[in-house]
C-alpha cells in the first residue's frame, strides 16, 4: 500500500454544486421537492440554494455560518487555493481528474452559495452550529446529507486527511447519532472510503453500520457513487452510505 496521499493542514471551507451532490449520492434536487432537507456541513456548497430553488425546504448547517458573506467569500477563495495547491502537489493521486475544472466547479458553487447566503441566513436557511450537536427537534428532516466532513477529516492513521484530527471514532459515533436523531427518513453520508491507495471502507463506518444494523431501527446500505475521488485506486469501493429508518421505527 502506498501511504503517500493527500493530507491537509486544516479544515477547508470548500463546497460543491448540486450536480456534484447528485454524483456523490445519486439524488437529484428535483426529487427533493416538498421534502424537509438538511445539509450538514453545508460549507460554501450551492446544494441548499439549488434544492430550495427546486422546491425543497432545505437548511444548511456549518459552524462558519457565524461569519458574514464577505468573510466567507475571502475564506472560501483562500481555501480553494490551498486545496487545489495540495492536490497539484499530489497529482498522482488525482490522475483521473481535471483539477482545473474541479477548481472552477468549487468557485461556481461558492458564487451561487454567496448569492443566496445573506437572505437565506436571515430566513434561517443557513444555521451556525457544530456536530455532534444540532439545534433541531427529533425527526425534523426527511432527508439528511453529510458530505466531506465525517471520514474525510479523520486522522490519517484511520485513512483521513487531517493530522491531529479532533474527529475521533467516538466523535463519529456521536455525530451519526445526532444526524439520525434529526432524521425521519434517510441519512446519506459521503465519502465512505479512506484516502489510502488502494482505498478501503473506513473502519469507523464499518463499526457504526454493524451497531446500527444490530439495533433494529435503521437499515444500512452502500449506494455506488459516480463522484470522482482521484485515481483508480482512490475510486475503489466508491459509494455513499444510506441509513434508512425501518418502517414503524
Ligand atoms: C469540505 S466542507 C464540505 C461542504 C459540503 N458538504 C461539500 O461536500 O461540498 C467541510 C465543512 O465542515 C465544516 N465543519 C467543521 N467542523 C464541523 C462540525 N463540528 N460540525 C459541522 N460542520 C463542521 C467546515 O466549516 C467546512 O465548511
């Protein structure tokens, strides 16, 4: 196994388009019309803005939503530059990706997010909060999405990107429990694999899935994903994790 993969010095305020969420999760915003939707963390993703435009009742959560639009614009552009530089420095791990196009998509997402943010924040659509504690009642959302925080920012020893990560295995257990507490229908989590070469299913998730399946309330499955993770070795086992509430539970 090649241990040399992307590592990052800190959390990135870095967000994706709804089309990228569709690739990650296999869910189109048009399918969310009329549903209560949570995106946590939202970051500078345009998913919530695009889902609301498609008729969903969508809310995004991120600790950085305590900042205003100008602060987030500056932070977002700096983090795009940091992430893209780190990807170029590890180009072998991203051999199957067009990194310039990838950067363009992140800037387009940030632009659409920032266009919605001031009014959306005033309307309660962008909420400043941090996992593992969310300011919502039980079962407040039909669909919950969580992308590029769990697994991604775990410690490199577990297969994540962040040396000295505060996101331990117990934090992941608590975060998933909290996301499920506020979910009435299904929780969708991405990515599910490590940043090692070859990629493998992240061990924290495997243990969380085993515990949930044994509990009887939730059913878990991996849904194949078309979102590009990098090169062929990084795209192995590429899937989102879908955790659905069992009927009557
Ligand atoms: C890489 S972004 C992911 C955004 C989006 N989900 C996507 O996939 O494009 C990660 C986000 O996690 C946020 N974050 C950091 N700690 C968090 C926590 N404890 N709870 C929720 N979000 C957190 C960061 O502020 C950052 O915006």
